[in-house]
């Protein structure tokens, strides 16, 4: 395919994308809109590719209805009237599967395989970045609340070593008897790295809630000394653990999350690679 044809097809696929009326962030394509651009003259032949794509979707374990949704559309007739026709609303992943199951001898299919693969990967990166941002936000909140706690207890006669003991005993209450170092050993974390950098977002938020409760009560009740503040922090972490337990969640049983620093580096690296790939959609020698 020459560059002009590639640009034309890319623009066509971009133009055919639509936004879901109830969820504007959800992008989809109508199958009948894609039929001709993908090189299918007859709807019956295109349906064969769609059926194979649906089978592929089922085999991967994804919910077919989330990606292939049957709909009825009204199409105009030459007389000015309309008649109903069957169609499909397709997510970018569904479009990718259709391209993968189409006739690779068709140039539009070969192009679409790369186009929708890139679009699918783009969505994956967006979702991964959103999850990383949620986790980073929770981590920053915990970092801020622990800094406030450290400042509060320093003013009340507790040094850095005392703060570490208070936090460790709070962790033991939250993690069912496992203090900070025990959780690090459980997850294979080096002593120099913070436990929170390897916790899932839910657990980070739980630690932050308990710490904010401790900050509030330390100031409100003017608690003094390591013993009183430790007792308060343990009680708050115990309360948070009980709340999670009522929903069937045991923080110590949740698997560790990826090192938040490594995740940040990978997200940024993948974004750069995606930007580079987006600038070189496939030609004849670079097809998926």
C-alpha cells in the first residue's frame, strides 16, 4: 500500500468511529460501516468474518456482549421510505478480531490488522495509566498523612524510631498480626523500600484512612507520648481491618502490586513507543 492509500484508510477508519450516547468515552464502529472499507462486497461474506471473530472472543474468555452488540438500524430506500437491517456495534477490540479473522490477501484487512491492533494497545495503555494514576494518587495521600503523623507525634515527644514502631504496630493490626517488616518479607521487598510502594490501591487507601483517623484523634484529644499514640493507631487500623473483613477482604491475603516506580517507568516507556508506532502505520513491509 502506498502512503496515500494508508492515509486515506486511516482517515476513513477514524471518521467511522462513533461515541456511545450513554458513555461518551466508549468508542465503537458499526459493522455495516466497516464492510466496504474492509473490502467486503456482500454483507453475508462479512458476517462470516464477524462470526469467526466472535468465536475468537469467546476463546479468549472475554464477554462477547461487551464487544459485539447486535442492533437493528433503519436504512433509507430509494422511494424515501426506510427498512430495518441487522448490524453490530463493535468495540476496537472486536474490530481487531474481525481484521485478524478476515482475508489477509485483502489490502484493507492487512491495514486494519495493524490499525486496530494499535488502537487496542492504545486503550490498554490508557487504562493502565488511569490505574497507575489512581494508585499514585492514593500513595501520595498516604505519604502526606504519614508526614503529618510524624510531625504531630514529634511535637508530642516521639522520635523517628518511635514513629517507625507506631507505624509497624499499626501495620500489624491492619495485616492480621504481620508488622511492617514481616509484610516486606512476605512480599519479597528489600528493607530500604517502603511497603506501600508494593501494595494494591485498596490497601494503600486503607492504610491512609487509618492514619488520617490517628492524625485527627491525636490532635483532637491532644494525645501525648508513644504509648498513647500507638494505642490509638492500632485501634484505628483494627477498625479499618474489621470494615474490610465485613466485605470479605483480608489485606494480608491480597497479592502485592507491581513496584510503583517500575510501573511508572513502564507506563512512560510504553507511551513513547506508542507515539513512535503511531507515526508509522504499516506499509507492505511492515504489516501485523
